[in-house]
C-alpha cells in the first residue's frame, strides 16, 4: 500500500506537466492565451503587483515634534532582483552634518511595498535634537539620494 502524497502518486502529474511544457514550447500559438491569462492576473488579484523598481516613496510627516510623540512613517518599495529575491534593507537617518543618527535594518525582505516608523530617537534611544534630518534607503545595490528624504524636527 502506497502512502498518500508519495512520489509514485505525483509521478503521473509530473509527466503531464512535462508533456504540457513540451507542447507549449513546440506550439507557441497555443501558449499565447495561457500566458496572457497569467500576464493579466493583476486585475484578478489587486495589490499583488511586484514593484518595478526599488525606491523611497513617501515620508510623512515632513516635520515633527518629539513632545507630541509624533512618528515618521517611511514608505518604500522593493523590486524583484532575482528568482528567489530577498533583500536586506537599511534605513539610515543622518543629521545636517552627515552624522548617522540611527540605522533601522530589516533582513530578508521580499519584493513589495513597506512602511516603517521612526520614533525620533537615535541609536542610543535618546531623542534627537531639533534640526534637519535626511532619510536614506539602502537595499541591495540601490541607495536613495539623501535629498529625497528630508525632514525637519521642531522642539
């Protein structure tokens, strides 16, 4: 008696899939309606699109006050970079003099759109002083321009 889900059970399916792949390769006109269906899958599953490029999208608010316990929301997109695409992400926050105040890191992020929050504190969990700060996204080979993410902190 065979176990359910064994290789023997799957062998028939694997043969059918292999045969279908050969037929589609030999007769591309048959493949067109099938591939068109997969190309249009986004309309059936909204929000399932993979971003076409890695980028810093939006930082809100552009100014904040620590006293009001405001937080900075940093929205970014990660594009697919390979077959099994996962990227380490670093969000670096610099002061006007170019000193790194905090680095928020996230490992093994899949392609998609993300929002992270910065609480206005440096790497020592201390409130940063009033001033102008720059937020930079680093993901794989991508590094955002510092001027893309300028914010102002008021006391």
